[in-house]
């Protein structure tokens, strides 16, 4: 019995590429996929595969082995694979987890994502699909690790700058001012990273389109203060429809006309922009809004598109009276949350279409309007 247990959780033999390989844990009663995984190259690197046939064996292996990627079957001999996914998501946050299933099921895919999985594979596995899907997870892993390294570097720089500021406190005022400015810039960058992380936590597991829009608007209002805000979703070629809005100071009678005009005129123009648009004068507003610029006269406007894989998934417009201008920090925040919101919207579309068998992973997707997404 002891020999069988050791054999079940034994890793593959070391090889010359072991240092460069991704460490993958396969949790499945059937070990037949081990050979296929060992022969795969993921993001240009080999896989060093460990196999565990049960929850108990997997937990034991995780307690003393660092794992980069995990492929977990949802039915195990001693429990539910979803429980293991939740455990890894809570205790091994850097590990990218994929669910393994014998059949494509939308309810299982949704439960897996909510538990912390980033994708789902369906048996029988093929080398091409495994390399593609695990490759996407490996890229997310590398991106996450790079972000952690950048944060650690920023913290070290801040400590060094703080110590330097104390050392030169008695020197020339100009030098002190330069150091203070540098310190503030780094602090701002760190605060931006923190805010981005907060938004990512807020939306990364949301699979309901209406709730995602609501959370996004609530987050924007929290950062901007009281403001009018609207989210427009594509409904056709160069056509947009209102997905959600917050009315701060618009009159009841004019709100519908204004939102309709923003959807028909402003959203299509903003959709092609790769940067956050900040309008602070009536002349700028007239240039972007056109003949009906009077609707936004004497207002300040922030507008930006949300793009994923060259597809416009949303356009967001904020506006309020010029006596309450938007801060530069809000512009930076808007730029930072754009890709995260794009990933969240794309994930909702991808999970929906994948459950219907309409598209293959990473082959692109058709943008759905709010009436097309059943969440």
C-alpha cells in the first residue's frame, strides 16, 4: 500500500530541461494523460508532470512541492475536484488551475471559474488543445509573477528613496524637493497598482453581465466622486446601446435624450480610440460630440473604450459640471482598469459561447449585446 501511494504521487524523472520546465500537477484517477502532458511544449517550455489520483494525494504533494499549473478532474475517488480548486485558489494563489471534465457542461464551467479555475478542458485531450490552453494559463502566470517582481522592486526603491530623503534633509532645498517629487511619483505608481488590484479582485470572477456593469460603475463613482456615468455596449456595426448609467445631476426630462445621443454619436467615435479622452472645454466637446454639443455645455468629460483582441466590448463616458473637474489620478485609473474590464467582459462572452459550443478557445469571439448574454 505504501509503495502504491508513493508511486501515485511520484514526479517524472529529472531531465536536462527541468529547470526551465513548468511544474504541472495532474489530479485524476486516470493517469493516461501523463504521457501526453510530458510530451507537450507550453509557451515554448516543457512540462514537469506530477500525478495525484485523489484529493488526499494532491494535498500531500502541494504541501511540499511548488506547482505552476494544475489540471484537476471534477470527480475524484475521495471528493469533489471543485473543493481542491478552492483550496489552491486560497492557499496557492500563484498556481493557475484548469478544470478537467469528461463532457462539456456549462454549469460545471461556471462553477469552476467561480471556484478559481481559469479554464476548463474536456476529454479526450489532444496535444494541440493542451498546449494552447495551458499556454494561455502559463502566460497569465508569468504576467502575474512579473507584476509581483515589479511591486517588490517599487517597495525597495521607496525604502531607498525614503532613507535618502532623510540623509539629505539638511542639504539644498532644490535637492530635497526633487527627492520628494520622485518619492511621490513612486507612491502614486504603487497606489495605482493597489487600485488596479482592487478592481481586478472585484470583477475577475464575475460572470453576470449586469452585475459586472454595476460593479464597474460603483468602482468608478468611488474613485471619481459624484458624477454622471454611462456604459454603452456594442449592438451592431458602429451601433451602441445603453448597458447601465448613473444620473448625478441631469434633469429627468433630458436624460433619455442625452443618453440616446451619447450612444448614437459619441460612443462610435470613442470606440476607435486607444487612449482615455479628457474634454475640458466647450470647443473640445463640440469637436467630439458635434451639433448637439449643447447637451454637455460647460461640462468636463472623460470617455474611453474597452477593447479586447481588437474587439470593442464597451464604451464608458463620465461627465459633470466644469466646477467639479476630474483629477489626473482618475485619468490614470481609467487607463489602468480598461484592460481588466476587457478581460472580464471577454470572459463572460467566452464562457457563454463555449457552453453553447459556438467558438473554439482563443479563436476570437463575436461581441454580444446585452440582450444576447443570458446572465
